[in-house]
DNA sequence: ATAGTTTGTTTATACTCCGAACAAACAAAC
DNA sequence: GTTTGTTTGTTCGGAGTATAAACAAACTAT
């Protein structure tokens, strides 16, 4: 918990009023007062401050209530009052996206990947200049990376593709910028990105690409685990795997991943796109491969549902865009394996998910850090 | 979020100082000030108030620092400043426990179970009188029940053993008491109970009795799921189950539970105690039963570990007290199935876990509710 | 027109923490 | 024994917060 002082209650109420206007716009000062339990005088003061800083606008008079009374001045949120920068550092590309507060993309650029911090910082600076966004309006930078991250310290614990091991990216890159910077795992970011457009407090995000990973949001917060390793579903294993001598050992890791991910198809000489687009077109071998994939995936999703009772499971990652042909099948199977209901859907953000989610993460952090 | 006002910051700082004294006692006013960033004058005011209300005591002068200076007056927490009442409504018994703030049991009584609210309220009132505890010092009542609970409304969604379905226990029993009352699932309570004595922010609690259930604590909070159904691991299922035609359907529910719980042994005509105490004593059939049990349990614990990266998994419930003979085996197996490290231990609270945990739950709620 | 209602602003007040000043208590050096 | 420097805890005025009450303005219904 944080200590309480006058500054804190000021910030709290500013944020509270701003969030209320954002969610319930158009709304008058009097309505805000009733809704939040703050006095009308306080709301007036707060709103005047928000108006001055251009966080909100006056939209015009509203309607009178039945029985008369002065019309209230409707207030609206200004999405251009703040911008976030999202950086998705991938194995081959670095995607930089700048959005406003409504998650509308105002700028996007893709650079070749690198592990040189100065180069990355230059990419970010360049994008910020090119975007033409008022730098004073930028609230922070979020960075997503495909590896294990200590989100407290900003240290990349392991990211072999870029040669980072126990490398404190945050400390290295912070000196280049005066904005707060937040680093997290790319799958966690993608999950937050999906959550940004599709509010929910309890969801599981599955990323199926060449490998498989997951992110968990419970009680509205990311579950990162004791050592930031939560979501490593690539390691899942079952009795049949063990019966066949499969194990997660140093030679071969990812028992589940080798059967449910792009890797599973590649091992057989196929691409995920190819097999999925040829499903149920008369080739027995392909049908069998997919059926196994769907079966094991559905069982796993069902068990996750029984375990965490999420509102929804979102499937993303490179392979997900080919999964339309089997998504109904998956839903049906999951419903037959567990009697806890769950929504299952494919991700909607595509390759932007990581960068957008990084912004969502930065935004979440800034909002929460101040009041906890 | 809650609105901010002067009352809030006062409460926050009172709680903050009290918690600091509790954790770091003996500690002086000056040290508290440094630790929390509050001014010495504020700490003085707060401590005086806490002294007046007998939440803390002055213990005597401490040591001077090197180089001289006035000795600080050491402050200590008074565990007898507050008492909690825990009620574990079981299928056959109702256990009522009263503890002080250090979770020391000052009173315990066991009554026969009933679904009559007035009778339960009488049990609680009787126990409170008998205990001799100053009623002004009681901060709240926690109630644990073996069923699905909407912890927000206090409604018991389903508890067939006592004939409760969509029954709002909180609304029914609150009129009998002026203390805040909190209701939760018994396994969730037991998990909080274990966590009370063994602080951790990320743990999974498994209750193995005649059935099997679990509770999850992530980021320091209970994970209850979208509809309070999280932890239903009795429904787990794997490819081998499906191959053998097992399913979680209306006729037979709990595919995993039927193989890993007391039920699994009873189905074969044995008690859990009997088979476990006769493990590796020359009876092949028993050894095989246990091996299967341990294998499937270990696989499941490993997958939970890969998924949530908990600091520890605690195994409780009626069967757990017979599990000593296989706990080492389980630890070894889990470590071979996942390379995410996790501590595995047997629960230490026994049959008191539910009632104690209910107190821990009430305590958590009261501390958090005021500042969120 | 008039009365009743609602909105938004102004003003005085109550309450919070805080910083500076202060007295008291102590160790170390002389 | 005295002095010096340090630390602790208290006191008091000050800055800043929300709030209630009073007020002005805007509107409907009769």
C-alpha cells in the first residue's frame, strides 16, 4: 500500500472523474457528482482543471430532466489528450505503434530487429518525430519482447533469439527517454491488447505460432507467477505422453508444444496454413493431423476453463488466422469436456497485438502505480 | 477505485503504521517515519491514536545508534486488540473458532451441522459469549461452506448437501450480528488459512478428501473466476480418459476426481487411509492403485505449475494426512514433468483450516475494502 | 408571471499531512 | 565535568484537500 496524503486524494479524484467522463460521456458535472459521491463543488474544481489541460471538452447543453431545472453542460473525453508508444521487439522485426487514448493507431512503422539498445532507442525517437505527435502529450512507452521478463526490474531473464540473458533492458533504454517505460513479455502484452478492445477481468490468451504460449488475466490483473514464468503451457504433458516416453528434459523441451503449435506441422513437413486450408478436403492424413491437434488443444482449453473459470479464451498468434475452419469444432469439444461455460474466440488484433498491448500495459501501469 | 477524501488518507496511514508495527516490531516512531516516508509529526499523531485504542503498546527504550542520539521508544503490536470469528459449515459438523490477530486460537467449539440459519446464528453467539472475548474487539465473522459461493452478494449458488441453492446466506444471517460478515467457499478459506501462517502471493491449494478441489492465490488475491467456479479440478480430463469413453456429463461428473481422490479408493472397496498405510508392503494391487494415483496427481500438479508458476502447492484435505508416504515421490515426479521449480508441501492446519481461513478471509477483506 | 427544480459557482470551514522549530536524551571527544 | 553533534519525539503554523451552505443562473410546468 502507498501512504496517503493530499496529493494522493487529488490524483485519485482527478483520475476518477476523468475515467467517468471517458466511460459515460456525454455526462454533466452534476451527474458525475451523483455517480461518484463527490460534492458538486469538488467536481467543478476538478473539471475546470481537466478542461484547462484539454483532457476533456464541453460538448454543449444537454436535456432537462422531467419537471424542469437548468440544463447540464455535457462533458466529453478528448482521446487526443494522450498518446502511448508501443514497441514489439520480435525475432525478425521491431514494430512501433503510436495510439491515442482510444487505442486508435496514429502511426506505425516496422524496422528490422536488433539487440542494440541505442538503435532501438533511435527507432523509437524517429517514429515519435515522424508521427508529428506533441511529445508533451506522450504518457509512456511500453515494450514487449518474446522472452522471460522480470517486469518489476525491467530485466530480460532469457531471450536467446536476441542474445539477451539477465539483461536489464529497462535500465539500458530509460536514459534515452524522459517518459516512463514498461517492459513485459510479448504474449502478456498481446493479451492486454485484446483486453483493451474487449474488456474483461478474467481471460486466458493463447498464442499459437511456431510455438505455443499463454497469458492469464485474473481479477483484472496479469498473472505473472512467482518468477514471471506463468503461462508456459508449452510444457504441458499428459499420461499418454509419458506412456510414450516423452519428457520435458534438456534435450527436448515442450511436450505439448511439439504436438499443438506450428512446430507440430513443420515436423511433418507441412506449414500450418497448408494443412488447415486443406482440412476435410479428402486427404485422410491431413484430417488426422488436424483432428489430433484440435483434440489435444480442446482438452487443454477445457482443463484451463475448469481450473480458472475465465470469461473467455482468446486464441491468437500466427497460426490463429488459419483456425477459422476448426474454431466451431473446438468450441463444441470444449463444451463437451467441461461443464463450466466459457467463450472462445480468435484474436482480432493480428500482428499489431504485441505493440498495441504494450501500450495497454503501460497505460494500466501508470493508472495503477499512482494509487497502490 | 474509491473516491479520495481526508478520511481515506487518515485510514490508509493508520493501517499502514499499524501494519508496519505488526510486521517490524519492535520499532520506534522515527524508524516508522523513515520506512513509510511519513513525517515524524504525523507518525506521532497516528501512534498516539493507536496507543489510545490499545492497538499498540510502548515496549521500552531501544538502543542508541552509533554516534549517540536519543534512544527511540520501541512500539509493539497488541495481538489481543482484535479478534475474528471463523465458521466452517461442513456437511456433518460446524466448526467455530475465535482467534486473536496473531491467529492464535482462543476458543473452539464443534456443533452438529444444520441448514437452519437461526440455529447457526445461535451457535455463533453462544461461542462468542463462552469465549469471554470483549465483543467490541471483534472485527468480523468469516464463514466457509462446501459449495459454490458468490462472494460479492453472499449468495450460496449451490450446496446440495445442505439443500441450499441460490440461497443468500449473507442476507439471512447478517441481521443477527452487527459485525461485518463474509462468506466464501471452504477450499478457498482453507487456502487463505494456510497462507496466513505461511505468507506467499502465489500458491495453489489442493484439497483431497472424498472428492478433490482447489483454490488459487495469484498476485496475493484469491482467483475466483468469472462465475466463482475457479478451482474445479475435479473436472480435469485427458486424452486417455477420452479414449476410454470417460466424460463429464450429467450422469457422471468428475473424471479426474474419480481417479484422484478418496472416491477412487472407495470405488475399489478401500479407504484412503488403508491403501496409503499399506503402500509398498508387498501387496501388488495396492501398490498399483497408489502408483496410478500418484502419477496422475503429479502430472496435474506439474501442469498447474507450468501454467501458473506458483511459489508453492499445498496439499490439504482429509486424505492429505495419509500422504506422507508418497509426498517425496510426488515432488520428484513433478520436477521431472516440468522444469519450472515449485515447492510442494502438505497442509499444516488440518481440520481447523476452513474456520481459520474464514477468519483470514474476513481479515483480508476488511483491510482491503476500505482502500479500494 | 410565478413557483419549483436543477445546475454550476463561490465562500467559509474542517480536516489532513507536513516542515520548521524546539526540547529532551544520548554518545563521544575533550 | 563540559561541550559538541546526533537522534528522537512534540508542538505549532501553513499549505492544500474536499465539503456544506449559500447563491446565481437556467429551465419546466402551471
